[in-house]
C-alpha cells in the first residue's frame, strides 16, 4: 500500500496543476474577448459615413468614456460592454457585442439606443419615448410581398397536409 500513496499524491498534484492552468488560460481568453468587445463597440459607426460611437461620446464633452465588459458566452463570443463618461457617470451606455463581426453591436438601454439611432443621448427630464423601444428585423422584399399578398412562402408545416399533397 505504500507504493500507491506517492502515485496518488502525484495524480492529485497533476490534476490540480491542470485545473489551475486551465482556469488561468480561460481568464486570459476572457480578458482578450472583453478588450475586443470594447474595441468593436467603440469603433461601430451607426451611420456608414457618420462618426463612431467613441467619437460621439467624446463629442459630448464629458470626458473620455470608461468602459468595462463581461463575457456572456465564451462559446458564441458574446460580450456585454458597459461605458460611462466621467462627467455623467450615472448614465451608462450598455451594448451587447458578438465578436464574429457579422452583426453590429446591439444597444441595451435607452441611452445606448438613443446614441446608436443618431438621436441625442437621453438626458434626465427629457420626454420618454425618444429612443426606439425595439428593432424589427427587416424582411426580404420577396417575403414581404408574399406576406402582403397572403401567400405563404416556404414548405408547409406538415408534409401530409392536404395543401402539401395537392388536394383541393
């Protein structure tokens, strides 16, 4: 039995070292993802020829924005970014960024929605409803036309339905 004790101690030490190394490496990847998410949110241009989000925040004259972030999903590269200016730290601009670069950063909150929609940022005492509440996904023109004409596009839900087999 004395020969098993050193092996067990070595196995436990190796597992602990592996767990610590994996944890350290994941923290480095998360930090890198947060930096990329902040950079993507600040570099985003709501209007193609317009200023970036960073330029608009600096133009407010409240100081350079201070941003931090958190990884929501490492698998999908989903990062939550939160920025505030030193002049008005109570107003936070929150964004969700997918690091794949296929979609622009999505606003979370009225201040960020107003910023991305090209409106002035929401000020205390400003009328509510200045920022859009939600974004609708644009339908492709052919699908929109089919919906308006009452034609359903795509395969039927049930392949054995009368419509699918051609029955009247």
